């Protein structure tokens, strides 16, 4: 997970930037860089691929003098992990570091190229630097240039700007990705979390969604998305403690739910080249699979990761025309599955990459001669090392036992791989690839909008917390999201919950419906909505309490049905399962908080199951 640090200080800044970036190493990265202003206000930068020791060596050989600067650790998304692609990016007097994904950077870049701007990279981040530089060239002040530039950016981002000739100015902004101000004594800081600024101060101001800020050494000003000056609370944090890592969230799970615009953006950015409008496997994996040689796909995982494969089963069959079988890893070997002698690809999904049952299934498939691929969040894990092909999720560390951001990162990666498979098998047109790739890049922004429903969902959770049983229903690709919603509720609230395919309601589960059994419908307005509405009316007729999660069109179609309503933003049906994961996570979280359970470490559960 990319890290940001910015310092307006009174001591040599380069060593301090390195110190802060070391505290962010836990997020994972594959390149790093810093930009510094010297005593004359001249800007210079140093960047290096690989670990921070490479940047440290570069700075030892080519030192930077100055008291103000910005730094960044980067996971490669747009563009490979090279010096040229590493942050900070510079255009004219502007240097920027960026977390997130800019949906419309291709259009912005074309506009800037028409004005004569020359680009060194294919990254979305470089476009931000050129956009702000263009505004300054047009006569705007630095603050106005950033304000105007932010209004043109679409997507999810955290940004820190440094300006040549302005040694007492640092500007930050956040939308979807976290950013915090550190308040010092005659110094000011920006960081992607409190840990970044913890070596220098224990006073932290967490920016809220849409905020941007202007810093000098003695003060800071925060503006909201509409440009109005606002006040944000100063929080005292412990420099090295867990409280600092949680930021201003009550639990790690809550923090990780709200990190999903950022974590999905990183993962999607690794697979989608917005400039070329293509979807490709990242890094050296790009041409590792000839999809025309793949005749069947076996996807194997446990728990929440298994539900990710259940969603992806629809994607691979519908988009790539590829026959798919999904299996629970703990059952897979023991049923002695009939595996193809040729053309079989086995794909394994694991957050930790150490899940014992999944690892055993991978080894079983390798023994049978299948090519293996692994969707993992830890690239150094055993599953990653033993698989033939690694498909990364860039969710960053997940502390809460109940998986949230790792799940949506898995879905994002699997969606991208399905698109790549469709193109490789020529079952997906070029126009469809562009449409689906665009839908993926819009997802972080849509997740950010959905998180704004938190207060509404918290209110609904108070009633659900009184229940002893809850039923989740979904049709088609949303059936696995119903399963995942029920699992989340069971895991952290200890309420008995079950997920069912909506069409199965009359085949047994309807017997459970009464006024004490809430029923959660995951039902966007799609080709199956009329059938879901019929199921909803059957539940309502039996006095079941209905919570309908849908979009504007779905809620309008169900206007006469008695139901509590959660309205999600419109989205492409292809990415809807990822978006609809968010409200079921929030619902489970708030029910658990209402019941007073241990949200981050629920009873009897472990984060990584490393024994059978």
C-alpha cells in the first residue's frame, strides 16, 4: 500500500523523509523517492526501484540539502517499478506524490499534450503534476492551481504537493484514500497515516472525505470539497502504538472497510492500463498464460476467499466462455477430483498465502500436472512461491480477522483476470474490454460514495442486532455476496445467519420467515430484479423485516414493497458484486459493535488458518 510523507521542517529533511518511509514499509512497495527544496527554493529529487536501502544509497551518493520535502513508497500500478515511474513526479515547479487512481487521466493527458506538455511515463500520477503546472502557467497561484485541478480529477486519491520557490508551502488533498496532517512546533507534516508523522509529533488532524489543506510551518487551513474553510479536530496519538495505526477509527475492521477505495484502486491499477485502455496481467505475468490453451478452470479457496471465487465463476464463464469449477480447499483433495490431463488451470485465492488447506490443494494440482496460479496479498508467501503464476492483490496488511479489503481486492483482481481471459480467448470484443476496464477504474470512486451510507446502515444495524437469525438473499452473481454477508455477520456478531440463492426461497428457507427474522436482499436493478422483487414480496407477506440493498432504479421498482432501503450508486453490472460487498460489511460491523463483541478478534477465529 503506497505511503506518503511531507515535511515543512527546521532540520535537514532527507533523513527525516527516509525515517518516515521506513515506518510505512509494512504497507509493501517496490520503489521509493523523495523531492526536496534547497536553501534557494530549487527543487531536486532522488528515486530508486526496490527497497528503501536503494534510495538510501542513492541519497548517500547524491545528497539532497534542504528542510522541506515530500516522499513516497510505491506499489507499481500504471507502469513498472522503475526510476522513471517512481514518485515524486515533477512538472515545471510542481512535485506530487499520489496514492489512488485517477479515472479520467487519459482525457486530461490528451488535453495537456495539446497544450505542449511532454510526458515521461504512462502513469496517472504524472498527469496530476502537469495539470497543476498548467494552471500555474496560466497565472494561478499555487493554492488556486491545486483547487482548480482537484475539481477536474475523477477517482480516488491522496495527494501531497511541493512547489519550487515556495519553501513554506505544502498542500495535501484526499478523496477515497487517507491523509493526515501532523502538527509540530514550528514544523508541519503530511502523512498517509499517523505512523508516518509519529516520529515528529503526536498531534494529528485526520482529513475527512473530500478535504484539502494548505500548510505553512506555523499553521494549517483545511477546506472541504466545496472549498469552504472547515475545522477538523486535533487528535493525540501514541507514536508507536496500535491506536496510531487505527487512526481515528474505533476498530481495525472499520479502518480497513474505509480503506477500500484505496486498496481496490491499487489492485485495479496493477491490471488496467487506463492510457492504453487495456486489461493485462501485471509484471512478468502478462503473457504467462495462453488463454486459448486453457480448456477448464478450477478455482480453490477457503472462507471469504472461496466466495470471491464463486463470484468470479460467473465472470469467467460469461466473459471468457471458460468452464469453471469452484471448490472449498478443505474438501477438494478428499473427493479425489477428476482433473484434465491437458488444458487445466488451477487458480488459488488466499489473503495470507499460507492457508494450509489451500496450499495442500495447490500441491495436489501440481502433482497432477496442472498449471497453477495464485491470487495472494503476500507476494513472499508459500503459496505465491510455489504457484507457477502470481496474481497480486495490493490490499496492504489486513489486521481485522474478518476479511474486508482483502476480499474486494481479490474480486478486483479476479475481475481483471477474467477480462484478460476474455480478450485472450477472443470471446470479448475490444469495445467490451474498454467498457469493463472503465467500469473497474470507476469502482474506487463508487466505493467512496457507498461508504457515505455508513450512518444510515448503522441505524438499521440497531434493529438487526436484536435478532437471533438473519437471512441473506441474492440472485446470480450476487448470490455469493449474500453468502459472504451472512458469513461476516456470523463471524463478528455471533448471530446465526444464512445466505441463499433467492430462487431457493420456496425450496425450504421460507419456512424460517417470521416477524423476528430480518431478510437482507442484495438486489441491484438487473435482468433478474423482477424475480428478486417477487421473492421480496413473498417475505413481506409473511411479515419478515426486509432490508433491500439496491440502486435508484431498483428502489423505484420496489416502491410499494415494505422494506428498509439502502440506495447504492449506479454502476456497471459487471462490478456490482464488488460494490455491493461494502454495505454487507458495514452492516455486519455495526451489528457487532451494537452487540459489544470483539470486532477485530472474534472468538475462536484466527486470521490465517495454517493447520487443517
